[in-house]
């Protein structure tokens, strides 16, 4: 079980806060899709929502299995014992409002610091 407190994200291209927040749900959606591919999501025990045809206008990642959001931002990811496997970087799952990340009892490897 890995947990993260809120952390501030600094944008290198100095976007205004409001403009940055408008793009954040799309960025979170894309990062979650990358994580799904990296961890062989098609083989997960439960992947409801994750395998739907991807389109940021249609697919709301807040409705995907294991994802909890508040105000449209990912706050919790709980995919314990869900047959995730493969290598990934924890950087893939760094979200500004993520408070809880549970990936225990899976077959994952990679950089976790």
C-alpha cells in the first residue's frame, strides 16, 4: 500500500492555474490509460471502464473500477489483488490530489520511489 498526500504541481510553461486545471482531467485520464497498458489491463480480473473505447469526451475515468474522484480529480486508486502485472514507474500515477494508492497483491515491478 502506497499513500500520497496532496502535492503541488508546478507547470514549467507557466500556465495560469485555471487553464492548467481545465486540462488536468485529460492528463489524469491519459496517465491511467498508460498504466492500464503497462500493467496488462486486458488480463485484470476486473477492468470495468478501463477497456472502453478511449475518448476524453466520452470516457470519464472517475467511473472506472478502482478509481475514486472528488471534483473530477483522482483521489484514490485501489486495484488490490486484481491480476496487475508488468513494469511501470510510479511517476505514471502521480496526481496532485491522490491520497491513497493500493496495488498490493499483484505482480508488479519497476521504479517505486
